C-alpha cells in the first residue's frame, strides 16, 4: 500500500509541474482587463465563450486530476497509516503506564526512609514580647 501511495504522490508532483507550465504558457484574453476582474462578463470569464483552445482543456483536465489525486492520497493514507497510529498510541500508553509503575516503586522507599518526628522538625520563631509593632 505504501508503494502505491508513493506512486500516486509522484504522479501528483508531475501533475503540479504540468499545471504550472500550462498556466504560464497561456496568454490572457484580449478583453480580460479590470472590467472582467470586477464582475463584467463573469459568465464568459467563468465558462468561456465556447469550446476553448486545447491548452485550456488540458489545464481543466489537469486541475481535475490534481484534486482527484489529492483526495485519493488522503483517503489511502488515512486508511493505511490510521491503524499504525492507533497501535503506536496504545504502545505509548502501555510504555507510560510501565514507566509510572517503575517510578512509583523507586520513589516509595526513598520517602519511607526519612520519617519526620517532633524532634527533627524545627520550631517556628515566635515573638513572646507582646509588643505592638511601630
């Protein structure tokens, strides 16, 4: 499965390069000015006046292939690596539980070794003069 995902990723990179080249090669329409950018003739700008030239068609198909490849790769990776992530997560939780258990056994004797008694606790400093502070 990983090999297939790598193959689709390589095709996606080639498709990206093709899209970049196709967009850079195309010439803008003569009437494509500021008026079209702000809504004038929006239907012609969006759908084209007719069939379009071959570069436009190839660009459209390449853009559709780009999005289809992106969706396919994301679905394949979620299915392929999702189970790996779940097993990794469970292994990490198990390792954390073992580490917490080991830390609890090593800390417990150190705490029991020093027992606080009334003889080794220093007494708090007490002012016995009963004079109000100035």
